[in-house]
């Protein structure tokens, strides 16, 4: 005997049970077979769902039968009133999204103007309305509890003319921070316009009365220079189309 034979005699070898081995192999095969069958069932179910969806989708061969009969689909048609309700819901959601988007620049306008003209937060209040026209957009804000501060952002010097009689203010050309600007020379209202680097024109109108509300304030407490500084702020831009 060699050393290998000696080691085999020393190392204990567990007894072999042929019947147990056969049973163990059989169980393993059954488990494997069940797993394969389950995978096939899941695959068939998935294909069935996809097929049904394709038959009922717009533009598919079975779509006509799905929504209105004909085409051989066995799916139940969607009731017309449910389709209408779904379309109304989508339209309402889109309208709310557009309204929310429109309010974003108005809030920016208010915040920028407050930073320049009312850092203490005692004179400038929330936007009262939204106004827009051809190439112009803006709002009127309450100023000093009854007065009005109107902002119009446009692409031309006359953009604010759709909302305010600029000719009554007697606007005179000047400059501010190296850019063209205009200031009022007559009337009780303070009116200024400032041109931005990109050509945007921002006009601010400060008045002691808020015509739409029928309110007024005894004084504005503003200067044309302050209004020009605010109008020249590059954050005052037109909303995206």
C-alpha cells in the first residue's frame, strides 16, 4: 500500500445510501420542472396582456373594434362619457399648468421691484391682475395702500402704450447705466422706461391713484431715479413663448 491508500483508510467516508440519492435527484428534477412551468405561464400571461393592449390601442388592427365595434376585438368598448370626462380632466390640468406658469413671471416682477423700491415690505403688495398684448406683458400692483405701480415689459418703447397714455407723460430720452432710457416730464404720474442689453424695454408707471380699484394714496415716496434703477434690472424679462 502507498501513502494515498493509507490516507483513505484513515479518513472516514460517510455511508452511501443509493435510495436516498435517487430520491434527492428526483426531488431536484421536480423543482426544476415546476420552475420551468411557472416561467412559461408568466410568459404566456404577459403576452396575453400585451396582445390585448395592442388590440385596443389607437391605430392597431383591433382598435376599431375596441372603441366602437368591428375589427373582431372581444374587449368591452370604453363608454363615451368616460372618454369625455378624461379629456375634460386633461384640459383642466393643462389650463392650471398654464396659469401657474403665467404667475411665475408676475411674482418675479413683484419681488424685483420690492427689492429696489420697498425692501422693508411695507408699500408694495401682491399683483392685482395680469395684462398682456402684442409683445408686451405686465401687471398692476398696489403701492402704499391705495396707489398703483404698473410694470410693462415689452420689445419696443411704445409697448406700454396699450395700457397707459404715454403721450400724456411727455417722455424725454435720457440714459441710465449707459443704456437708453426715458422719463416723464409732465403730469402727476412718474413714468420711466429703460432698455436692457437684449433690447427688452421695461416701463414703470407710479400713480397716487389706482383707477381700477377707486383707491388712492397721499404720496408715492418715489423718485424717477429709483424707478429707473428698478426698470433696468435684467431679471425683468418677457415670459417665454
